[in-house]
C-alpha cells in the first residue's frame, strides 16, 4: 500500500500537459527516487496523447464533472479500479495527475480521499495568472466549436462571481471559479484533509523552470536535471486573428447539417495549418473594458492566498495581473484576412485530396470489375 499520495490537480492551462509528458517520460527516474507514476489503461490502449488520470477519475466521481454523463462514467469504472489497484500495490509514494480534480466540490473531495485510503495526501496545484488564463480559456472555447465573443464570455464569468461564493461552491456549473480562485481551492482541499497544499507558479518560459519548481514541490529537486520534453508536446494556443477566423467559421458550420465529428475534423485541419505558420499575429489579451475588474479579482485572490496554509513554490508575482503590461494591439484587418486565407487553403487542399482519393477508388473499382 502506498504510504503517501501526491495529487497534481492542474490547473487547466498551467503547463499540465507538459508536466504529464515529463512524468510519463521520466517514469524510471521517478521510480528510482521512490515515486510511482502509474500509467492508466486508456494510455495503454492508445486512446490518449499523454498519460494522466483524469478519465480514470470519471469512474469514481461521475457526474460531479458537469461534462461527464452517467454512461461515460460507467465506461471508466474499470479504469478507476485499475488505478486504485496500483495505488494499493505500490509501496512508497504514488503520484497522480488530473487537472479536472481542481473543479470538484467538497463532498467529492471526501469521496476521493476515502477511496484512496491513504492518510498522507499532498496536493500540488500549478497555476497561472488570470491575465494569461482567461484568454487561453476563451480561445479553447472557440477551438471546441463555440462562437461567443471574449467580452460576452467574460461577462458570463463575472455573473457567476456576482452570485457569491456559496453558489460557486455548490453549483456544478460554476466550476471555473472553483478551480481558478486559488485561495478557496487551497482551503477546500486543506479542510477536507489534505496534509499539505503547494501552489507552483507557472512562469511561462522557459519550460525548464516550471519543471524545476514542480520537482521541488513534489519533494524531488534532484529531478530538475531530467531532459525536458520538446515543446511540440505541449498545447499551443491560437493567436487573436486566428481565433476570430475560427469563431466565424464555427458560426458558419452551425448553419450546416454537418455531424459533430465532421465539424471537429474540419476545425482540426484549420487549426493545424494556422499553427504551422511562422507569422501568426498577436496573442489574445484581456479586452480594455475588463482589465480593471480582472486586476481587482487577481489582487483580491492573491491577498487571500497568502492568508492560507499553502506553500508557494515560485514567485507570487507570476500570478498577478497588471493591466499596464498589456502591450498587444487588436488584430488588424490584414492579419485576420491572412489567417482566413490560410484556413480557406487548408480546407481546399483537404477537399482536393479527398476528391483525388475518391476518383482513384472509382478507377480501381472499374479496373477490378472489367
């Protein structure tokens, strides 16, 4: 039975995928240091691009996650049992990583800790500031097929905050603020019984610094010399003009009768081509009308975080939002048009390629039948 469990619970958009690649690739080095990072069944079955434990947690916590159906949770029950079996059969420390655990409510935290059955559970949170998180979340929203503007998206988040913290803690739909309000996230896990909560600040670049801080947080500073996984294995966001183009494309797709699978495939083709460009335009930034509010949210949360028992690994200023640092300008018409042209070419090439395959298939059938 494991004597200690380290739960890395994200946050989303804080370098989680990069760290999971590092943990996966460094399994032998971790094991030599007395830490096991169990590979989940979905990775062994070739279903995931990186080994983590989010899907397995669906098998235990089910619809605690707003995006998980009962049917999907049932499919993952065996995966959870496999991971739990590895926890129970492993001596020393077991490290699990699932960024979705940052959104779960207090009763679900108790359910998870009870299921793990280990007294010494340490929580590691990797975090980014709201000035970086919110643009990343919005453009991910667009990548997933939505069309909402950034301003409207922020207005929706503000409305959730205005309902008050009791509502946020209990309403499953308010999961974003349960995760990204660090002070309350720390208190939730501490009060539920976690032995210690560490907050690792995400510096952006270089990725080696994030890995070094994470290794320190999990108690293995000697691992900071481990070779860094190439950046191509981390998620790459969209730029401001690319996000506008994709949002407009999503709106047009919604007017068609395409299946979700086909719409996702088309988006993937466009996104891959956009991200392959050298000159991609400026990044997505907080709209001017929202900068004062987000700075206030950020300052309030960081002040509250300092009053918790959390150990901060890194620089707290990495998380602070300072509107004066916003230097990017809105995307120009030329930048947006260039991104649109690239998207059109990508789709045209896909259509031409599929047309060629279909013509060749018809020729082959005629040849076989002749």
